């Protein structure tokens, strides 16, 4: 019975911690994606960039491994 109590208490502590960490990582990925999109779009005057080029740049950012949450250094 003592073991079960310990497991339940650990679960009560662990689940919110995991959910909070997931939110932190998603917020980080959102900020990273925004920064990459802003950097790619700020290199040229948007009035002079065609829609096709703009969509190509954004799709490149969208396919980025880091933006997708995969780190190429740690598979």
C-alpha cells in the first residue's frame, strides 16, 4: 500500500510538470519559427518579391528540422 501511495504521489507531481515543459517547448518552437520567418522575409522588400518566391521561402522554413521540433544533432 505504501508503494502505491508513492507511485500516485509521483504521478500527481510528474504529469503537470511534463505538461508545463511541453508548453514551454512549444512556445520556444513558435518563437524560433517566427524568428526564422521574420529573418527570411526581412532580407528583401516584400513589395518586390513575387508570391511564388515568398511561398517558397515560407515552405522552406516550414520544412526546417528545428522548426518541426527535430534536432539534427540529437535524433
